[in-house]
C-alpha cells in the first residue's frame, strides 16, 4: 500500500486515490500561483522520497534482521506511525471539518487505516515478545 502511495505521489500527485494530494482542495487552488504550487510539489516529492527510504529500509530489515532487531523494529514502527495522531490527524480533521478535503470524512477513513497499521505492528511486537520468552 505504501509503495502505491509513493508511485501516486511521484507520478500522479493530484489523484484522490492511494492518498494522493488531490483530496486537498488546495492542490487545485495552488495551481493558480506557480510559486506556491512549486513549493507544494516540492513537499509532495519530499514526502514520497521519505516514504521510499522508509519502505526500502523496512524491506532490508525484514530480509536481513535477527529476531531481536525485528522486535525493536515493530516497536519503532508503532511509535513512529502513532505520531500521525499527534500532529497530522488534528490538522487533517480540522481541514476536513472546514470542507477543505474531498471526499468529506476522509480524515476519519485515514485515521482508521493508520490505526490498522499500528495494530498490525503492535500484534507483531506482542507475538515477538511472547516468542522470545
């Protein structure tokens, strides 16, 4: 899923699918101001690059790491992904409530998706800890 998001951000950032930035009404509005639009495109590509680094590191860890490293990786993923609820979720929920996102209630769907990721990695962490004892 994250790989599809990276592809969307790089090759079709205005999409409303796969968490493209087309869900933000400001994406289209920014096109009327080339300076702002270029800044937004830069940030979108920066996010895509950061996600790509994250994916590639995770693949290497999953293929090469020992059990202890995998346990620590699961814990790190839970903590890092949970940071979404600290800064990003309040902002997207506010934007959603103010009608700045299409479709409406997108923030709710996104929060459930992120919570699902956290749950998967939390379960992996618990299983890993249980197996180690």
